[in-house]
C-alpha cells in the first residue's frame, strides 16, 4: 500500500546526529539551524534506479528527515552497472526494499516512506502533496510531464534530471515565477524518436553525476542557499567533459504555468505522449496476431518454414550476440527507411531487437509500406535467450 507521511521527526539534533553532521554544522551557511531544516524536510524521489541511487543516498547522508520513494520495479542484473544503491544479492528484489535498506544503512536517523506503485494521474496529487520538494529520477516522457504538471498544480519545486548515452541534463522547474518543464519542452518527441537507456545505452557513471547534482539542488532549495538551476538548463557532455548552460524563462502562454493555463487538472499522459494502449478487437479478443513468441518462431524454423529474419539493433549489439540463424540480416532501425525495399514483400518476415520495442516500431513501419506478412519477435533476443538458446548473452 502507499506510504503516508504522518508524524514528522523532531528537528532537534541528538548527540549522535550532532557528531554525524559535524561537517555541515561548521559551515556558517548551514549550521545547526540549517541542519534542523534538513531534518524537518520532506523530499519525494520518483524512481529508485540510476538517478534515484545518488539522490537517495546523498539526501539520506545529508540528513533529510523524510524521504519518500516511488518505484514498482524489481532489481535486474542489467541495473547494477549504474544503479549503485542496489547490489548483486538484491537481484529479483523490490527496488524500494533494496533502496530503503541502503539509505537506512547510510543513515538510520532518516525515515523512508515507500510508495510501491506506478505514478499515475489518479494518484500523483495525493502522493506529492505531502512533500516539500519532488526529485525526478524517471526515464520516460509521460512520467516527466505528469510530475511537472502535478508540481505546478501543487506549488512544489521539481528537480529535474535526465541521461542518455554520454549526455546529461539538470534543471529546477516549477519554482515561484520560474519556468516549468513544459516551458522548455512544450510537446513530447514523437514516440520512439528518443530511445530509452535500454535501447540506446548509458555510461554507468553518468547518472551518478546527474543524480548528485539533483541532490545538491534539492539541498539548496531546502536551505535557501546559493543560486539554484531554476531558469537554467545545465547540459553535460561527459565525453568532452564540458558543461554548458541555457537560460530559460517562463512562457506566459504555457498551458500549465502560463498566465491563462488551460491544463488545470492532470490528464492522460501516455496519450499526450502518443503512446497508445494495446488495442483489442470489438469483441474484446486480441486482433490478428502481429507478434510471435520465441518458441513459436523456433517451431516454424524447425518445421522448415522460410522466414526472413531482420535484426533492427545496432552493429555493436549484433556483436554482443545474435540469433546466428541462416538468413538473419542486420538492418538498424534508423537505416530501415532507406533499405526496406531490399526486403521481399512476399516473404514471411520476423523482425527483432533486444527486447521487442524497436522491432515493434520496425514492424509498424513495414506494414505502412505494404508489407502484410510481418511479425515482431515478442521479447526480442532476450526472450530467445531465455526460451530457446541460453548460450546467447542477455544484456
């Protein structure tokens, strides 16, 4: 069930806390009064993954009294390259349980409030309203727009961070008189235009940098220190180790925080971002199959059926592992619009990728070009490794 913030911890520091926070207390800008502010503060971290790891650990170490965490996922082995709040023994365990245990190990004086749910328009206002600052550790556009709009409606500062491959971004949105996320990104990118970390990859240390900056900005907001990233977008190029900054201003025509807002309640953010729900037939049954399971594909291949296999991953992913089947061809998704005519439209075609997301887009594209006999390998090469050939590495 959802965590509920009720009783607040006493702001007075006991002797153990005084010793623990000694390096804060001797800073004139923090001191005992500032540390008491941190102890009385309530911060919500949305996500306990790559960004949520440094956010949770550093806010806990700093002595933020109440830290709420929203996550409904479990720890996967592929998380451990960047999600340092979890360990190998946590694989398969709830991320919330693992993260809460790690933060308590760092600082047992901190109270963790777990919210083991998917954040939605139905529950966001209820969950966010009890906190002073909301920190976004998510990796998808619907949740970013949801968190932004909820923060604007509730008057909560929104500490933003995002990562992709070797680039990171940081900002603080929804402060009084400042811009919100929609002032910068009025419309989401077309579905599939920006790959997820699972599809595009991310250098493992990058979320540590971006998430640590988010924790720093949160502490500055709570203490009223310095100049925050409100009105600024910090862009990090990790390969060149360059930081550049864009000045942001509130858009008077913004539909959420503008002078005459048109969005005054939370909406369907998946629809807003162009993510359509899975369709059903008029009788409630599934429509004509457009996907094929790994075991079904294996049966067809074993029976001698001629199947054209198209791998839409990147060449470096092909080198990690491929189906190794005769006739399998690599055509990266971004090259498909230029090369699709080389595929015989009369063939039975199965497209695949790592997990099935990119190949689903490839299958849709081919159907739009008139290819009628095309199916997507459900679960991608990971499913093939699990159900057919475990010698193919999963990543």
